[in-house]
C-alpha cells in the first residue's frame, strides 16, 4: 500500500512538472514570435505585471516597445532564425517559480540617416554595451548594424500571474533594472545574477 502511494505521488509530481515545463515552452515560443512579428499587445500580455505597472501601464509600455523597435533614428528587426531555447532548472524561491531561458537572437538596426565611419563606430560601441556582446558589425551598404547576441528571459509564475508564466526580457535595460529592484539578493544569486 505504501509503495503504491509513493508511486502515485511520484507520478503526480512528474506529471505536474511536465505540464509546467510544457506550458513554459509554449509561452516562451509565444513571446519570441511576438517579438519577431512586433505583436506588442502579446508582448505586454506575456510580460511580468510589475514591469507593466512600473513603466506606467499598458499604453505606456506599448509606446515604449514601438519606440524601441522603430523611431526617428533607427528600425530594429530580429533576424529570421529558428531559436534553440536553453532552459535552466525550474526553481521555487520565496513562493515564486523561476526559470532562466537563453537563446541566440541576432538583430539588425537599420539607421534612417547615413552613418559615416565615426558615427558607425559610436553606434557600434553603444550597441556592444547595450547588448552585452562583442559581435557587432557595421554593414555600410545597408547602413545597418548587425548584432549577434545571446538573449535572456526570466520566466516567473506566482500569485501576481495566476501561476501562469510571465517574462522579464533582459535585452531591455529597464526590465533588467526593475528585476534588480524587485527581487532580493538571495533570489538573484540562486538564479545566477
């Protein structure tokens, strides 16, 4: 009888974990696709609620995303790739469930005004720092800069998300800063930050 009970508990635990990782995979693909197609409403809906609140609400975040992707200076586009998502161990910390996801995510910035060599160097340096990568290439014929980067998402399921997976996008410096202020040092340390 005890053996059957233990097996039943293990089976329930495994099934629960499988559903969690499968839901995470679906949500990860959904937010990646939304970023690629510039579906800003879906991005906002999959973003951790405290980010949306801190940035001033849904409309403010939609405006920020639109400006991040296209403005008077440049247009940013994700390059067409088939991403291979790497998932960390799913961790429960302080009543919240976390997973860190990394993947190669190259992007290209098309500049509206012709960049001379000095401006291209300055923009490349800015993108190198902003993207935390060394692989930044100016393409004079396209008047664009290609950035090869490793993107990082932090997925969180907690009471504020109704236990659904929502994301911090660490490609966005404001989201990185919000993450740093929201979570205690122990949480950041356990997640590798």
